[in-house]
């Protein structure tokens, strides 16, 4: 099997003589992937539902890309967890010892680099060792973790305790985001008889003090809803990620009035909170006007025919009455 390691991590390790740490563990790496490979594991675990992870655990998982102290805390927590469960989990001993050595070396380097006697060489070594160790955790340790979870050795809580999301959970983070309370204001411009341009902005009014025009932070989507004038019949519903939207109105919209509203969504599953609901009218085309005039003429003609027919019946009735009197 060809093993691919992040180039940036290998380069960082090579600069400080740490590349050997990777090559010494290739045997462990091969064995970790022998249970089916990273791709098969990802597919197997891809249907995992998003668990109700406590906020503290979520914060710990996200520290892998945080500050130096946050990354070190995750390394330290991971090493302590592996040591405490070594008998039960049978984690590769060679890799564990390398993680312990790196953790201990970082524990000495990090405070030294902040002191007056820390040199630039110390800081270079700290940065390289930290990047290399985090890389080990996010590649080899994470792959071992997924394999053990798939085999039923580790539970979801164990995976979280080690500082990892399951593959199916990474996209679910948005589901924990609180819906935005910033209302959306819709501005409509009629482009022609078929198209309108809808601009979605932050609404003014009750929350005007904290409005800066544009979309609020964290918002990625907005929903646009167009209703008939009864306020109930839905003519169009569209999800968008754009500030400006050109929308083609459905057939039969010419000459009619509509209500439009929009809501900001941090996640597509959020419950919409609609802002102001302005109305707009679609114009008639010359063909519409000609057809309307033709309909009017036709209706007038039919009305005249009905009137003539009514008059004819009245005359016939009068003639019948006179004939009856003459007898």
C-alpha cells in the first residue's frame, strides 16, 4: 500500500530532523489501514447521525487547529486517554511512545520559548514538533480510532474523548448553530413582464441599532417566498445564497399583485423568521392589453346580444297579450 502523508508536515519534520519519526511508524500506519482503508471506513461511517455532543467536548475537538496551547492540550489529553486505556484498547505501543516523547518535549519547549532564554532555534523546533505531532494525531491516531470504532472496540464517546468527530458528524456542526434573530428586508425591482430582481438585506426598524447593511455573520442562506394577495397561496419558494436574485415569475403572473417575504438561515433546516412583507405588481404586455381589449369587446357584444334577445322576448310577450285581448 502506498502511504500518503501531508507534505507540509513532512517538510516541517525534515527541517528539524523529525522526519524519522514518521518513517519509523510506517509499519504501524500500514497495519492501521489494513482493516479496509480510510476510504472504506469513511463510507462505512458516513451515515452516522450527529450525536448530542456537549459544548465542552465540541470545543475540545475544535482545538486541533487552535493556538499552540490549545493544540498541546489536545495532544496531552489524547496521550493521557490512550495511556489510561492501553490494556483495553491495545493501541500500537511504538506510536504511543512517540506521542509520549513528543508531548514531554513540547511540555518543556513551550514555556522555554516564552522565557527570556528561549532561542529562535527553540521556537523553530517547537513549531515543527507541534505540527508533526498534531499531524500524527490527525492521521495515524484518527485512522486507528475509526478502525476501532468500526470494529466495535470504541464507542462514540471514546472517539469524542480522543478529540475526533466521526465522519458523519463533521457536516452536522451547523445544526447546533442558533438561528439568527436578524430580520431580512426584501427589495423588489420589476425587470420586465416576466422577471423581477430581489435584493435581500438586513431589515431596519426594531433592530436598526445593530444593522450594518448586508448579511449578518454566520448566515449562508436565505429563503424567498412569494404569495398571492390572499397571503396564503404560495406561488414560489426559493433557497438562495446570493444578495441579488433574478427570479422568473410563473406563467399567469402578468397584471397580478403579489406579496414577498424572506428570512435569513444559518442552516437550511432552521425555522424561517420572516421580516417585512412588501407587495409588488407584475405589468401587462401589449399582447395582454390586446387580449384584454378583445375580451372586453367580446363581453360587450355578448351583453348586447343578451339585451336584444331580452327585448325580442318582451315584444313577443306583448304581441301575445294583445292577440289574447282581441279574441
